[in-house]
């Protein structure tokens, strides 16, 4: 590689500059300041840069501030591979998945630079799309209310496609329920529909320090596991745990400052959950909220430490001719509420002039725009995260765009038709902040 330089004579002459001869320690420092996608590309420049990239990865240098990227499978990249599209820069990086094609794995969450996916048995795995490291979580049958479907002899029962099946029981924890409810039968490859939200307390590279919180069927219950656990631990409603409500949790977040999970219910009420001790300890922190509307609700923490509830309101619209048998969901409003933990109340706010939101099936993010000049302030970058899109309607159009809180309107992520965007395939795309750790 060569770069033109001025020799000071004003003649505009150029001298050769061999960037491949930069010292490795200098290159490692440069790589540490790059975005992950740029660092990956730099490792392919030449032999010496690849050696520096290898050393950078070996030293496990923490990733610098990363802009979120949209991870998706697409016919525009090689079959089974994925792409990372960065809206801050407009660039796209192809991610190979030689052993676990992304097109066959639903994306059920993301956090700390890792994806949450499910295999053919609907068992959960954590996957770093950059390093391709993978960690298995306890199987689906390690949840308290899920059993393998077997006959009287204990042999597995299969469906017409030869897939094993599971029984999901609804009242195993309800001592007051006198009705023997029939279990829900789920085919193993499709049983991932029972996972509502997955939240990580730390990067899986931290091992046992990483707690995985799971919200799941039948009605938004809570289970958790540490990396390496063989079973999921259900959080029961009891005097020992202090859990005020058993059902209807829809979103959660982890607070690095106080080491607590915060959980949001469908009606806007909230609890905190301590999972670092010998047993779970829950505390009700918000018992009332504004009159709830039919909406998807998110918990988001701002860089200053405030906790927000974001209510995403929308409606189903008819599609153009040729799509009469389908519906599409469109966001019509975002309502923002700042949570006052000291007084147990919320206050509606109209805008976030210094911040940008990323909402979807990912762990929700709120970032300062000053750190990412390519992003739009007072906006929310949105992906579809409704169950019918993630679990059922695999070919439907997916809502992916930028919601302006000032204009109360949605714009395309890029200036192309929404029906030709490369990321509208299944699995449903998801936001992620790439990481080498």
C-alpha cells in the first residue's frame, strides 16, 4: 500500500510509504481503537496486518465503543451465512457460519455482543457471531414444566415428520388449581416459540458470572441459569422469594451498577430481582403505571443510569394487491416513561434529544449520539419482534426502520423499497453490538 505525501517543497511529489512495515504493537493499538467490523477487515489486508490482528485477538483487548449493527441472513450473502449492517457507517460485513447455518436458527435475543439461538431440538445456545464461540444452555426439558412426550413404555413419541415432541404443563406450580389442565403439545423444532425474552447479566466469556434470565410460556414466567448449570431454576411466587406476581412478565434488563435484574409486566408494573445470593429475592418497585394500552413494552437504561419504559404502539394494515391473505404490523407511536425508583412512579417524557434507541428482540439499547455521529438523535431504530413474525409467519414483511420521536413517523433504514431490502428473510433480523469477547 502506498500513500501520497508532501515533501515540503510544494512540488506535490509523492514518496512510497509501506504501511505493512508498521510495528506490530502499534498495529495492535490501532486495531483496539477500531470498530469490530473494520478490525476484522484489517486482518485481511496483508500478512503482517493479519499477524497483528491475531495478536490483538490473543490479548483479548476489550472492544471499543461499538455502534449497533443489524444482523440478518439473506439471499444476498452466501447460503447459511449472515451479514452485519452498520447504520452508523452504512457498511456491511459478511459473517461466515460454516457449522451452524444462520438460516436454520431462530434469533431469540442478543446481548453483550452475543446472540441467543435455538437448535433443532429448541435447546438454547449463546453464539458470538464475530468469534463464532458457542455456549450451550440447559435443554428445554430442564425447565420445570416441560417433559418429553413418551408412550406408556417411556419411548419417545414422534409426529408425522419424525420429530420428537414435548409436553408443556401450565399448572405445575399452582397448588390452588384443582383442574387437571391438559398439557400443550409442541413439536421439538418449533418449541422455541415458548421463549419470550432472554437477558444476559454479563458476556458469556465470563463463565459462571454470566446469568441468563428467561421469560417463557405459558404466561410469561421467570426462570434462570448460570453458565454450566444443568437445569433452569424457576422463580416461584412465595414468601421466600418475595415475588409479587407469577405471570405476565414481558421484558427485562440487567443493571451493571447495582447487580439487579429489572422486570416489566404487561401492565407496566415492575420488580427488581436479585440472583447473586443463595436464592432469588424479588422486590416490587412499581405497583401502578399509566393506563396501559395494547403495546409492546421495553425496559431501557440510559447512559446516565435512568430506567425508561418504552411503549411501542401499532396496528395491522392490509398489504398491497397480491398479499391479501396476509397482514403487516406497523408502529404508530412510541411512548416514553421515565421510572422514578425512589417514589415508585413513572413520568411521561416527550423526547430523547441526546440519545438514540435500538428496539426489537435484542436487549434494548440507549446510546449517546455524540459517540456515534452517523446515527440520528431522538430516534429509535426498530426491528419487528412480534411472535407471529419470529415464530410463525416466516415469509411476511418485517418492520425495520427508524422512528422519529419528533415527527412521529417511520423512515426506511436505507433508501430502497421495503420489499427488496436484503434483511427481510427469516430468521427475523436483530440488533447486536459486535464484540470480540
